[in-house]
C-alpha cells in the first residue's frame, strides 16, 4: 500500500563542513554503515522496495553506494571480508533506486516536490536520513505504515523535545485522540520557545498523500526563505487530514555533531553487548 519511499538528500550539510564539502552528509557512516543505508533498511523492513532519492550536485557517492562495485566484489570474493558486504548486497538485490536532482536548495518542501516525478499519484513515505531511528522490534516507518492502514491520511512522526529547543523543529498542536496519536490542528515551523504551543516536534519520518504536491506547488517560501513542508501540511491539518504519531524508539539527530557522536557511541556499545552475549 505504501510502495515508495522518498529520501530528500540534496541539502548542503553545512554543520559537517569540511567533511561534507565533497561528500554527501547522507554518506557519513555510523560505525560501518552510511546514514542513508540505515534509512533504506528501515523502509525495507516496512515492506517498501522502491527508493526514490532527491540528490544534488556532489552526491554521486549515494548512487555508487547502491550499485554493484565489480572491482571490489572481485577483490574480496571468498575472503573473510565478504560478509561485510552482506547487508548492502541484500539491499541492492531487493530494492530499486531512482534519482532526480534538486537544482536549487529551496528547502525540504521543495525537495519533496522535486521528487514528484519519481513518486507519481500515490501515497508515499519520506525519510530524512540524518535522523537515525532505532527500534529493534519494529522500525519507526513500520509503525507508521501500520497506522496509515487505519487512518489513510498524512502522518508525521513526533517526539517531545526540550522546551528550549522548539526553534530547531516543526512543532505541532492538536488533540490526543488515542495514546500517542494526535489529530493535528496547527503546526508551525521553528517557533521561538515563547511562541511554541507544545514541545511536540516533527522528526524526519513522514507518510504523505499525493495531494501534498499540488499544495507544495502553491506554497510560498516561509521560515528561512525556504519552501517548508510544515506550511504545506498545515493546509491538510486544517481539514483534519494530518495525524502526528509519538513513535516508539530512539532518534539520533545525526545532522548535528552531538547527535552523530551519541549515535556512534551508543550503537558501538550495542554492538559490543551483542558480541559479548554471543561469546558467552
Ligand atoms: P537540513 O536543513 O537538516 O539539512 O534538511 P542540510 O541543509 O543538509 O544541513 P545543514 O543544516 O546545512 O547542516 C533536512 C533534510 O532535508 C534535505 C536535507 O538533505 C536533509 O535530509 N533538504 C533540505 C533537501 O533535500 N533540499 C533542501 O533544499 C533542503
């Protein structure tokens, strides 16, 4: 029912300069895996196999990552190291990838609109790969796809953030219609703490219905001069067509140095625990 996942990956990643000068932010590794591969694997677990990626200049490494590397395959075939390619081989075997370029970085809303050509007239998931979400039992996108089957409208993933940090996020307001599920009545992009209605922040997982494209086409630049997905979604929210879901799991903001380091340390510790328990 949700068959496609869109990955807006055209941003400059300026918080990671100079690392992101010639390399896409989405290719930064947490342990041995690039951020975007975590996102693709999360989508696969939610039953999605068509990945649509919005890239920009200097993002070729993403396309190469999701393609076969014959030289490398030849070099390590039959060696111990071969198992390190197991996950990415699986991704390449199961999924199809298509790409389009956002020529000017006019914001997340504009990036999503750029992806229309890859999505067409169907509901779809959106993953911002720099938000790394971990849930061992059921991935965040799997949880959201399940919810979509019931509500059949746009869904944004939210989490409670520190009240001083509302300026970094889109903030929703609404009525909690069921535990952890809100019918959104208002949403504002990056409000000052003094102006935020709640501390419920939108993170980088969405399910969108295709009517969002027509709205985005008409959406004027908002905060920061960028076309904001929050502004477009507000129109649907006013018609009662947006659900916010407080997901189960941990999110690491890998678009920031602090979040990236935390993800690296915590995932490393988890790996060590796994190794420890498999030796015992
Ligand atoms: P961010 O604002 O977090 O990413 O956008 P950024 O601009 O790459 O990073 P900084 O702030 O300069 O460090 C959230 C997501 O939206 C995508 C980004 O790639 C990221 O996944 N995005 C943003 C686009 O694809 N196009 C845009 O014009 C803006």
